[in-house]
């Protein structure tokens, strides 16, 4: 039976760890954070725009419904 340390490629892992560039890693982390912030801002603006347009459409529908109701009342009042 072999131990777990003999099956893990420790030498290759060490080589990769030593070859990693901390500057590039930091830039990737910063870029990822900025990308995430931008994506979240886009989504929030899209939802806010949809809510604003939906409310505006509801106001227009209510306004037109009230105008139609007022026109019907005026016609009935003039006939009476």
C-alpha cells in the first residue's frame, strides 16, 4: 500500500507554485473584482430601468382609463 504523499506529484506542484507570478495574480484578482462590480452595476441598472418603465406605463394606463371614464360621464351628463 502506498502512502498519499507518494501518489501526489509534490515536485510538479512546487514547480508551478514557484513559477507563479504574484504581480499577474494580483492583476487577475483586481480585474475579476472590477468585472464583478461592473456586472452587478449593469444588472442593478437594468432592473431599475425596468421598474421605472413599468411604473411609467402603469401611470399612462391609469391616466388613459381615467380620461375615458370622465368622457363617458360627460356624455351621460349631457344626455340627461
